[in-house]
């Protein structure tokens, strides 16, 4: 391996470990700010030429929901047991439970304050939440038909260990629905990790253009939330986190320095 490339991979892996405590504090802070339950999704969204039919109460979260729909609706979930790893504030798990007719949806997240919010806020049949670590899932082997992971794994300190946990808790024939962003230096590394995880890759798709479109369409709403909810001295950091226009993150998508990837994998 090229020494420069090897150094970059090591650097990004170390960065993920070092930033984990920061993200825990950050998500706790978001939960503290959002008194009116306006922020129930934390993903960048998805937009294409189709307009998903939604209930009126879900319209404000259209683009984030469309990302979940693009991922979760790729296979039929009706009557299945679903696990979402990295469920955040529960918006995606709630959408799946309410719209896609699974038997059960279990959401798990490392941020206890987010899980406390989910348990208090959502009352949907078959939907439940628990606190836990993606690298050590508190479930028995062969427990779920589908595992979903959306825009969460780039913060994990050990991707191989996470993929091993996904394999362990999936039932034979079960699916792993996975979507996340990666710096261009790490895309080949991610593909190698997926190739080696004992799950078969069924579909691979780059959805960066759809994510960029969603960020642009949702920009005004996100800016409004930041202005209303976030102290001014944190506006810059929050805009970067939200991917608003002119931020480094938004530009990195546009310039191809980051890609947003979507995979369907299956356990034999």
C-alpha cells in the first residue's frame, strides 16, 4: 500500500476515535436545545424527481424521510423484525414503523439522552428503543430480519467490529441496509471492509447528487432552526453539522471530496 494512503487511513481511523466523546456531548446538547421536538432527524436527506406521499405531520421532515424511504423501502419490510443501529432521535425508526408495516422496529443509540427522548416521544405499536453500543449490540444471535444503519458509521472507531455485530444479530437470509458518507480517501477501504464482512453485496449506489439536492432544498428550514434554537456563538459549528450552503461539508460533497454511499447486503 502507498505509504501516504496508509497514513491517511490511519489518520481518519484515529480521528473517529478521538471525536467520539465530542459527538456524544453534541447530541446531548441538541436534545437539550430542542424543547419543542422539532429536530427528530439528523441526516442530510434525499431528493429526486419523485415526491413521496406523506402525512401532513411528516411534511416538515420530507427530505430526511425520503432518505429513509429510499433505503428501507428497497426490500419489503412487512411483517419483519427490524433493528436500526444509530437511531438518533428516532424519526427514521418511527417512519418505518408507521409506514412500512414491519412486525417490530427496535432503535438503539449510544446517546442515552436521545433514547430517553425516543421513549418519551414515540408511542407506536411495535416500536421500541434501547441504549447501547453499535460495537457490542445487546441482542442474541440471529435475532433480526433486517439491520438498518443510516449516516452513523463514519463515527465508529472500529467498522470491522460493527459489521461483525451486524452479521451476528442478523438471521440467515436477512438484510443489512446501509447508507453513509465517506471521505474520498476512505471509500476503497469501506468497500474492502464490506467485501470481507461475510455479507453478500446485493446493491451498491452513490447517492451524493440526491443528498446535495436535498441539502439545497432544506437549507432555508435548517437555517431557520439554527437561528431560533442555537446560541449565536455556536452557529458556525451547527451549520457545518447540518451541511448548510457554503459550509466545508456541503462544498466537499459538491467537489467530490466526500461521497454518500448506499448498500444492500445479505447474510447467507
